């Protein structure tokens, strides 16, 4: 089990202490035996090293400081991030793979070169579909080799999974995806309606009430969020702000689907690099700093998961903000990036050539 910093629970003879370093202590009914479960500790440490790796990659791409300084700063930054950002403590609590996926994507986007570039993104896409947005970015830039490599890697990984778990794979595709049962399951789930911050979900809860039009508007909103994020990412890439570009693509990929849980926002601590890389662009700098503050607020405490509030009131407005704050901050940062790069062009500024 994993959990939020500082939380201690006791259930069925199991005492679990949660924090940046987590473990599970199993206590027998008579209290005479205790056993430390190390798999939790190992998984937590791996997750923390994965985040430290992402921070280090972004740091080195932003500014090539001494390797030891980057390593130490990244490790401490990762530990601090799990305490500061609820989205990351929730990520640990649920034992998610998002940080490992983020590390794979950071390596491919900011470090790897042909012919290996795209391999890790393909694997990540097969594991969790939203990284496909990175393949779209490469296609947009006409980096066909990376895009094709990623697609081939995704197909190969999927075929490997089918070879290992043929029955489960067929069942998931035929019964869940093709029938629409996977999405319909969420639309009947109060937890999803109250906590998903996807633009798609916005139209299925107060002040809206779902229905066919909500599906159309939801998919349109998700597409718009992706387009805004990718335009921002490309403009930042053109100005040689590669780390900021990476964060924009991460944000766009998170908002692309009909489900966006809080633990998807693993890029929250990376907003510091958006602020640092764009100190000369006031609008983007301010928005990035505000976004970090938004990501640090435990919005899940005010989302009314019982769905009991369904009429206009001050409480309903607070719930509306709590449910959409994370996605709004992400989209606002992308818009600020577009505005900042546009203002440079209007002033006749020269754009840097993209890195190979």
C-alpha cells in the first residue's frame, strides 16, 4: 500500500505508515509478531528515483550544471515534490506507473537520438494510451523516423502482451473497448463524475447534465485542449525551450482522454522549469508559478463525491472550481505560452532553430 505523507492507518492487523518513504508493518492479532513488507518500500523508492530522473533530464536540458549538483538537487526535489504536491502523493497511494512513463517520455523527447528515439514512447503508449500524443508531435514536425519507430514499438509491445495474455487481451478489446462499456462504466460512476478533471467530464456534471450533446462537446473540448497544448509545445520548441515544450506535451496528453485522474499530473513539479526557462516572458512565467500553486492544493477534499450539490450556490461554485482547477491551470499555461511566443513574433524577435 502507498499513501499521502503523514497518514497512518491500522486495518485488519496491518499498520501502514505513509510518507515519502513508505512501508507496511504487518502485526499479528495477538501483537506478538511483526513483519515489514519491503515491496512497498522498493516500489516507493523506484517511483522517487523515476521522478528524480525526470527532474534531472529536464534540469540538464534547461542548463548544463555540474552532474553532481543536478543529481543531488533532483533527488531532494523529488522528495520535496511528494510532500508538496497532492497529485504525487496520490500517485504513490495508488501504486501507479505514471512516473515511469514520464521518465521514458522524457528520455525519448529530450535525450534520445535516432535510431533509438521513439522506442520508449512506443512502449509507454502500449502500456497507457495517452503518450500517443508524443507520436502526434513528431508527425507534426515531420520527424517521421521517430514517429514510425514509436508506432512500431507500440505494436510490438501490444503483440507481446497478447502473446502472454491472449485471453485477457481479447476480452478487454471485445467486451470493454469495442462495446463502449469502458467509458459507460465511468459515466455511471460517482467518483469519476466528481473527480476526473478531463475537459470531456466537464459536461457530465453540474451545471450540465450529460447526454448526447455532452459527448460531442466533451470530445470537442478535449481536442481543443490537445491542440492548444501542442501549439504551445511547438512554439516553445522553436524557441529552443525544450523542457517547457516537454511539459506542454505532457499536459496535452493528460487532457486528451475522457478520464483524467489527479495522479496523471505527474509533471506538476516540472512547471518550475517552465518558469525558469521563460523568465523573459512575464505572462508565461506568472502562469507557470500560479499553476504550481494550483497543483499544490488538495482539491480532492472539496469535490462532493456524493454529488449531493446540484443547484447554484457558493458551495456549488467552490466544487466547480475544485473539480476543474488542475485542467484549467494546465490549459492556462499552454495559452500563456502561445501568447508569449506570439508577442515575440509581433515584436520582430528572432526564433531559435530547433535542436536536432
